[in-house]
C-alpha cells in the first residue's frame, strides 16, 4: 500500500511538473508576443514621427521661400520707386535731411 501511495504521489508530482513546464512555455510565448508588439508599435511610432518631422521641415521651407519672395518683391518695388524719382526731388529730400542733421 505504501508503494501505491508513493507511486501516486510521484505521478501527481510529475503531472504538476508537466503543468508548470507547459505554463512556463505559454508565459514565454506570451512575453515574446508582447515584446514583438511593443517593438512593432515603437517602430511605427518612430516612422510616424520621422514623417511628421519631414512634413514640418518641408512646410517651413515653403513658408520661408514664400516670405523671401515677398521681401524681394517689396525691395524691387521700392527700388523702382526710388529710381523713378527725379534728381530735383532727390536733392530736395537730401537737403531736408541734412537740415535735421546739421542745423543751419
């Protein structure tokens, strides 16, 4: 009878050990799956951040180019107006400015 009880205890211990090993294997598989999902999520987030940065830089370049175009256009218009002034008009402007600088 003692041998029978001992055999049953050993059998139950083996079953418990097998269950533990199976549970460890399932846990490892689950952990690997979670790790893979996290890595994929990180890679996707990183790619989205890169794309957002690229778009932002492109938009900034376009805005800077448009603003530079406006500045050049305004400068050209001012230059044309100044070139259109007669010598007499320029002389009058210079004389008024000189009077404010050097009181006469």
